[in-house]
C-alpha cells in the first residue's frame, strides 16, 4: 500500500474529539496571526501564515515574536520620518525668508 494512504488511514484512527480540538486550536491561532498580519499590512507574512501549516506553532511565533520585532522597526522608521519632516519644514522656512 502507498505510504501516503497509510498515513491518512492512521489519522482516521484518531478519536473525533481530538481532531475537533486540534482543528479549533489551529483555527484560533491562524485567525489571530492572519488578523495581526493584515492589520500591519504585512502581505508576505500573511501569505506565509496562510500557506504554512504547523499546528499553530508558526502562528504563535509570529503573533508574539516576529510581529513585535517588526513593530519596533516600524516605530523607529516613523520617528525618523518625523525628524526628517521637521528638518524639511525648517529648511523651507529658512529659504522663504
């Protein structure tokens, strides 16, 4: 028999309640991670989270670790943009005089 078919047959031997709990766990974490990636406009992360299935492990890592690291980088970029805007307005005011 094909090894793939043997694996599928092995999954069918699991109790239904266990499959339901695992499915709910996966959907919960996948939903949270996809929601966070969408809010942050992280299209690459969104696609990766949508395609890669790791029983919630990848989603938990993204939700708590990777998205926070990205947030700090974005915060620094925003602060740098504010500084640049202030400098540009000062230069414009100086040139207008």
